[in-house]
């Protein structure tokens, strides 16, 4: 999957843009994400229902994946079942 690809959740309204990715399966709400939204929404997994926030970047522990949330939803993001976390903002340098 190349950077700039937009993915849509199959179980909620979440949409993300791929910033960086490797070879795993990107999921939302426990279901794989795809470039097109399915005709019928699937069931949201209770273990993956923490929600996503618009404008936030989500990363894995190894920084192999980075996703930008462009539309929020009820499902939480994961890669191969491993949850992604919100990327912390870089602190600005002190101006004395």
C-alpha cells in the first residue's frame, strides 16, 4: 500500500489516509479496511470500539505504520489485531 491511499472502514464511518505502511493488514473496528466502502456495514468488535479522532495520526510501536484520520468513527485502528496509538506531538524548542 502506497502513501496517500485512502482507506474506509467496513464497520463505521472512519476514513484514514496512509502516510507510511508495511506489509500487514490495516483494520478498523476489528475488520479489514479497503479503498471502497462495502454496500452493507459489518459488526463493530467490542474490543476495537475506542473510536478515532479527526486530524490525529495513529502509529504502531515500531513506527512502521502511520495513518492520518480524515473522518472520525466509532472503531479503533489496528494492524493485524495490534492496536495503534495516537502519535504524540513533537515539543517545540524553547524560545528564551
